[in-house]
C-alpha cells in the first residue's frame, strides 16, 4: 500500500493551510494542511476528540481558526460561503422544531420559483425515504428520521460543497447503507464536492475517493490516501473486493498506530 497525494489535475476546491485551533489551553487541532479535490468525495477519519467537528466548523466558516487559512474556490473563508451546505453531527440542533418536515427541507430554497422548490423538496424527501411524513414536526420523529430530514435539506439545496459530520451515526444499519448509496448517487449526478467526517473505517473506504486520516489530539494529518475503487459501488461487491480489504486494513493500522504513538509528528 503506497501513500498517495491527490493525483487530480484540477485545482483543489478547498485548501486548508496550517489550520490550528485552541480553546483556551486546549489545542484541539494542530497545523492541519490538506487539499480537498473538486467533484469528489473526501472523507476525514480519526479517533474521537481529535478535532474533526472543529475542523468542519472552521471549513464551514462558522468558526475561525486560531492560526491558518481556509480557501474555497480560491477565496479565503470568513463566514459561511455561498453554495455550502452542512449536515451536523448533532441532529437535534439541525432542524427548526416549529417547522414541519417539508418546510424544514424547503427553508434554504426560498429564492427559487415555487414549482421548482416543491419539486426539489418532494424529490429529496422521497430520496431519504420519508415520503408520507412531510407534515410531521421534528419532535414527532425518531433521531434517525430527523437526521434524514437534515440530509434531505442539504441535498435539496444542491450545494457546491457539502460538509457532513458523522451524518449516519444515529440511523440503523440498513438505512445507513441506503443513505451512503444515496449520497454517492447524488454526488455523481450533480458532481458536487463532498467532505464527510466519520470514525467508521468501512464507511470511509466505501464512500471515499480520498481519505484524510487524522491522528490523536491535538491532531495532525497522519496520511492521505486516494481510493481507486470503481464506481458505481455497492455494498456487496465493493466491500468484498480485495482492494477494499487492503485499503481498510491500511486505514485500520494507521489509526491503531496513531493511537499507540499519539500521532507521528
Ligand atoms: N466549543 C468548544 N469549546 C471548548 N472546547 C471545544 C469546543 N469544541 C471542541 N472542543 C474541544 O476540542 C477537541 C476536539 O473536539 P471535536 O468535537 O472537534 O472532536 P471530534 O473529533 O469531532 O470528536 P468526536 O469523534 O467525538 O465527534 C476536544 O478536546 C473538545 O473538548
Ligand atoms: Mg465530532
């Protein structure tokens, strides 16, 4: 297994240069430099507490780094950039409790003509398997259903850059597999750039074109890996492919190594 850097000739959509973040004395993220290629799925994996959510918040412009810069399409990020959608780890804080499912999904689409907005909302709700639940309020739904509403809202906005923080952690295994496939399908259809955080190694390899492995806190990039598995992927043939098994083993070893050594830097 060789180490790769991105082989794409396109400019990176998103560039992280020397990102550090401290909360008081707590250094959460330590000098992260990474390129996120356009029109691909990049996955950040790393142990709990290594700063993944912090990093996504900084990329989204919701939080400022203590040091370093984030560049999106060549422009430094200060505040949430146009064309960005985010699915948060904590679904209970993602949705507007006073809006029904369809209104939650429609919320970012207020500038669209009504017919297009309604079509996108219906399509996204159906895609996440919530057809017939449009008139429920978030508090009438299970956690996994609420997270699917948040995913539908992000997809309906057809963002250029989609950031997802452990989006499938609260759904059952079958729904999770379906939502992973839905993400891949939509990503390939629309060509959006996706950056997803997970600590599930299988999920990272299955979804990714590009994996960024973070070390234990304060985290650094332990390695970046290009995943050369064919598309379209499916849960049986992709996950039994020798190359999948090889990459998964490599990521597992890296994470184990980083836990034992506390990061290589
Ligand atoms: N708003 C905050 N104020 C103070 N400390 C914070 C804040 N957000 C995160 N931290 C600290 O930063 C470190 C990284 O947290 P973060 O939530 O980014 O990790 P994570 O990799 O997303 O973890 P998990 O896998 O458990 O979701 C932790 O030590 C955490 O306590
Ligand atoms: Mg997190």
